[in-house]
């Protein structure tokens, strides 16, 4: 995608204006470079995660997909491990779309088992999501999300245990 200089200039100007308003002036050229890079990464991080992990649903979207359940019912599913929630540093929550069956909207049974493996290893839901969307050798270099509906989950469980062990070394 080619950069649009006018839009980049507008972006820089708004960044400058906002920094001035909140008193976030850099003290040196190095500080300015670090601040600018960090700001760009923060702005683009959400999109990068979504490109890596697939569609991420809001709480409202996940509740609708689950048949219009309440916030409390969704919270109970998260606490039980049957639904994966990703919380970012800003406190926003997102639910990976791939954990829900495309036809029924129900979470795959595999999610609870994967949550247990990764949770027992002390790993968070971001590690689980990264594992679930990356090719795994035990699955013929396919991503685990492609195996959620398989009748025999043993290869997927073996892959999850291996990945969790590697991540905790």
C-alpha cells in the first residue's frame, strides 16, 4: 500500500497537537525518535494482532454469537475456561472468532482442554491464541484452529503440551 503524504502529514500534526495538549514533549532527538516509534507501534498493534490471530470479537459480538447470553453468562464461560478472552494493556477485551463453531456459534470443546494445558503451564491466553493460529509440526504444519472440529483430538493435545513445555523452558 503506497503512503499518502497528505495523510501522513495530517497524522503527524495531530500527534504533535496532542503531545502539546498533554505536555508530552520529548527532551532530545533520541527521545523524540523513541516516542514516535512507540506511538506508531501502539496504534498499529491492534491491527497486527488481528492480522495474526484472525477476527477478534467484542464482548457484545461474542454474546450475540453465543445466543444472546448475558455479560455474566459470558464471564462464567471465561472463568470455566470454555471461552478464551484476550485482555490488552488498555483493559479492552476481545474474543477470537475461531474458538466458536461457524455453524452453531458454540465454543469448540477443545478450548477448555487447551486453556487447562496452557493455564497449568502458567501461560496466558495470548500465548494460547498465538499457539492456536500458528502452524504446528504435529498437525502437518497446519494451525490448531483447523483441527478444532476433528473427532480425534490427541494430536492437537500432544501439540499443545509440547508447545506449552517449550514456552516455559
